[in-house]
């Protein structure tokens, strides 16, 4: 099934360029928007699978895009996935984006999107309810000082696995990255769920909650 997208960015040239690339990748761009207001109206009209949103939009170019993303989540829930694009690493914004723990969200840095296939894969994962966080954002969040938390009980390998989960990697991708057997990765993930005291639930939901704990940690 072709995924339907709404694209919001105040730069017309950048917006058109992204739209063409997405169409070439097999998506349908059903609407474009240059302001947060236009974005909200487009989402209500077209009910896309994913809304791709620039954080800084008119009139103040601060967090209008993020506030629009929060409004879309409040109005449409997980029916509309959210992918926020930013020029900068803004960890506070990243935490706000994933605060409800429901998944179907992503935060990527524009300058670090180097391969169309990876970008397209991130959109598809978000449409399926996954979370995709740019590794640079993850790195800065991990580097922050923190008090004693359940994350402190994780082993170094479990932290690596959880960090890759935060980037939206599948179990197989984690296996390939860390050169581990599938059963080993499954065991690490089970330990992570246990140490973070995540009660039995659908694995997709627990992955999101684990990533949220990781980012907040």
C-alpha cells in the first residue's frame, strides 16, 4: 500500500525537493504546507499516514512545527505518524515529541539524512508505529548527567542494544550492527524490559516505552 504523506516546511524550494524525492521513493505526497496552520488544515483534510514537519516555522521560527505536531497527535492519535525534521540537535524538543510513549514518531536532523533509502525506511517504520530518533540526538541525550535510575542497572551491551532501539533499528539490524546472534539480541532486549520494569505487553509498545525511558534517563 502506498503511504500518503503531508509535508510541511516554510522553504518552498526545500519542500519541493523533498516532495520529489519522496515521490520517486514510492510515496504519495497528498499536500504541502508552509505554515503550521496550513499543516493542521491539510492533516484534517487528507488524514495522511505520516506528517513530515520542520520544527521551526513562521511566524517566530521557534517551535511552531513541534507544537503543530503535538496538536496533530492530540487530535488524531497514532492514526497519523509524525516525523519532525530539524536543522539542529534540540534534545528538549525530542523529549517532548516522544513524551506520550505511544510511538509512531520520529526526530531526524536534515543535514544527516544522506541516503534516500534510509529516509524512506524511517517513514515506513513511523507509519507502522515505531519510533526513529537520530543517533546524534541519542548521543547527546545519553551524554547528559543524570541521577540514579533503572538505566544504571543496564550492562554496557544492553545500553548499546537500547541505543540502537532508540534509533528505530529492528532486531535483525541490531544483530548486523553488533555482530550478535538473534537469540542473543532477544535475550538482551528481554533483560532491558525486565530491568526497566516494563510489564508484559505487545513488544512494539514495550520497545517504545524502553526508548522513552532511555531518552528521559
